[in-house]
């Protein structure tokens, strides 16, 4: 089964204190697990508002059900924190299209609040999780110097968060690193609801004996990156010393390979059906990860086909 696949995580023993927003969700919970394993004291802020089957809590971490955009309620949790990993967000295109005001509150006001709290309490670094949706229909491979091409409220609000990070670095000397994640997959990924990625949806449908629902013609191509590689990127960003000019900068976190949705479906099940295409989504994504390699020495480790077939 898919859950038997294991990946190597960068290990750096530490007695540092980390705060993870969105740390009860898919990516955040994996990061919390690794941070606690490496000896970090971990605080998680998560309002548990995502449309998800469940939230994941590590008994070694401390959790607070808090709206990160509420400065009065969240501010004191940043006291003594060394690193902030900011993953909490309205994190999918569909919900952001349905409610742009909510997306703006969570992704723009929430990010500004996180940055201001980090600045106030002297946090060493803030690592911000953004999205490859910022590239829209730019030609591939997507490189960080390309202009933004935001096709929906989700990408607009996440790019606004990127600009806030850059501004807090330039104006207030707060060290920030922004990651544009491509399509993240792995254990604990949602399998239903508006927050479910395509691989999780296909897994659930196969297990239920249902046809895999392929959006549009299925020839849209996506760059998929395993959650363990994302965790490694975050830990490297926190712990590695880099030149000052490298802060306030955007970095792609992807595999550098892409696959059509039809290919993914064929690996999982031949029982398939097509549904109408969705608005506001790019046709092709593909990461150029050279900046990540040069700055952090990071390389993706997990191959998608091996993970699916494990």
C-alpha cells in the first residue's frame, strides 16, 4: 500500500523553539512530527477550519486553536520562538473562488499578523508556504523570475503574502524565506472535500470501488512533490546560514518533473470517468528548482511513480 513508503528526512538535532501555523493539517503535521523528533519545542497554532477528514496532533507538541489573523489572541504564543513556519491558509483554489473575502482575511491579514508578531518577539526566521499557482499560465519550466500570473483569488492572496514577507525583510530586517510549493502528495493528504489533491481523491475513489473522476480531458500536467521533501526544505531554510541577499526571496519547491492527470489515473486504476473542467487553474506546472539547489543544497528525493507503486 502507499503508506508503506518511507523517505529520508534531514536530521539536525536541536533544542530550539519553533512555532508552526497550520500544524495540524497535512503538510504542517509532518513538519511538526519531524521538528519534535529532532528535539524542537513546538507550538502549533491552527484554527482547524479546513474541510478535512481529520487533524493530526503530535503529543510532544503544544496546540492552540487560534485564528492567526487575530493579533490579540495569537501574539503571546511567539514569545521565545526561534523559527516560525507559516503554513496556515485558505489553501485551495475552489474555496477561495467561493469566498474571496475569507481567503483575503486568512492569507493576507493572517500572514501580516504572523510577520508582525515574529518581528515584535525577535524571531530569527519566518518560512512562508506559498504556491506555484502564482505562475498561472506562464511558460514552463516555471522559474522564480517570471512575472506573477494569478488566475484566481487564492493565488492573488498568496502572492500578497509573498510581498509582505519581502517587505518585512527589506524594511524591518526580519529574515523570511518563501517557498512556492507545487502539488504536494503523501500520507495524510486529504482524500475528500474541496481541499483534497488529485492523488488523494483517486486513492479514495479506488478504495471505494468508484471510477476515478478526471477533470476535463486529463491532459493537464502537474509537478508533484512528496511531503517529506517539503519538510526537508523547511528545515533547511530554518537551520542553514545563507547570504543576507537570499532572504525575502521566493524559492520553488517541486520535483522538476511533471505528469498528466491521465498518467496518474492510469497508475492507480483503469476505472475512470471525465468531469467538466474547472475555472482558474493553470494547464501546466513544472518547477525549475535550481535556486533551491544553489542556495540550500536541497534536492527532491522521492519519485512519484515509486511511491504510488510501493
